[in-house]
């Protein structure tokens, strides 16, 4: 099949698309083009994408090149393969990715689902530090959500979540409480915002009076502070989450490759 330069997959890119470097491996260029289609909403969360043969014909490359691009997208959790059914766009409604960014594991026993209690959901002007993290102007509208996650009835995580107001118009505490799936599933299905990756900063802190009260701890109890910046397509920041984790019966687990 053809090798990529201006005559094959690049030809399907418009002038508005971000050009892929000419030295990029062919499958990486196909991955970029497919990511653009995901971002544009051509293939929706939970939907099947075209077959490898169909994509190969579309992009004028070999099926093997397409397979490598699909493998790379699956490794990034943007696609998921289902044996005998095809390849589908990942969705936060999937059980395996519901808590994709939550790395808290129980000291003993299996992982169990969290119980949520929403304390507040406010629309206000962005503080300077929040605006800076989310790429907003100071004073732009943001939504601040505060909640407690409990595991087996034990309060474990206090989350302070900041969202760009323009992307989440109509988000209320009632809407959050009524949605039975994961919060990211709500963001995806009702606001069209999909979390693709995240960066975290972790440090040890002591519980102040507010966090101690909400987590059922004594003032000064040790907590793990996890500040997470979540991005959607194009590395656009769409959520700043500041979590305080009680590690009395849990630990933070990460896998390094």
C-alpha cells in the first residue's frame, strides 16, 4: 500500500487541521487523523467505528497500519476492542473506565463502588489560580462542586471540583445527585465533554477543621492531597480537581510503564 506524504492520509486533512510532521510514523499519522474524527464527534462514545478494512480504504493505507493506529488509541483508552463485536469508542459509562483516574485502593478486600454525597454546586467567578489552571480569564464563570466519596459507608475522599462555566451550563447539584452513573459519564453524555488524560500533583497534608469534619477525622489527621488537572482532546484543560484522601484503610496505587 502507499506510504504517507501529501498523496494519502494527509490529503484528507483540511487547512484547519493540525499538520502532522512528515517524519512521524505512518500509523501515528493515522492515529492523529482518527483522533480528529473522535474530537469532531464523527464516532460517538459507545459507538462502533468502521472496520479496519474500511478505515484502510478511507485513509489509503494498509490494514496493518490501521491496526497499529487502533492499538495505540486503545492503549490511550480512546477505543476499546470487544472480541467478536468490533472496536468501539470508549465511554465513561464503561465499568472498566468509570473510575479511571481514581487510584485509591482498599488495604484489604475487593474494590467496591463509592457512595457520593454532594455538598455544594455553585456558579461563581473564577479565582485567579483556578482560571490559570483551566486556561480561563480571571473572573470567567466557573462551577465549583464539592462532594464526599465514601466506601462501605466510611467517608474517604473530599473533592473540590472546578469546571469551566461555558462548558457546563445547566449543571446543578440536583442534576449531579440524580445521575446514577459516574460523574465523567454525565459530563460525556449530557455536556459533550470527555476526559482523555490527567496530570496530578500529590503531597501529604494535615486535615483542617472543615475536611476533618466532613471526613469524620480529627483535626491534624494525615491526608493525601491530590490535585488533578483533566484534559479533553487537544490537551484542553476542562477540570481542576483538588481531592483530600483519607488513607486509614486505603492506599494510592499507580502503575508505571
